[in-house]
């Protein structure tokens, strides 16, 4: 198993062990490899989160 999936699986295992029943993860929409990892691990895309920023000059 590659590093990113292994770390994600370990995080899920630890969360379950601590009694958590849900997990939220975030990644950039352009990060296709991580989107694939998350989908394979059962995460689903959910609409509604917008991150907005601007430069103050």
C-alpha cells in the first residue's frame, strides 16, 4: 500500500478505536490521486463548502 492510503487507513482505524462514527476529509478538486484514494476508502463528495480568499493590498 502506498503512503497516502496507508496513512488514511490508519487514521480511520484510530478514529474508530476512539469511538468516532464519522470522519470528514478535505482535498483540492485538482488533486485527482487523493480524490481517488478518498473515494476508494468510502468517502463521498458533498457540495456546499466554499473557500474564498483575497489579497489585501
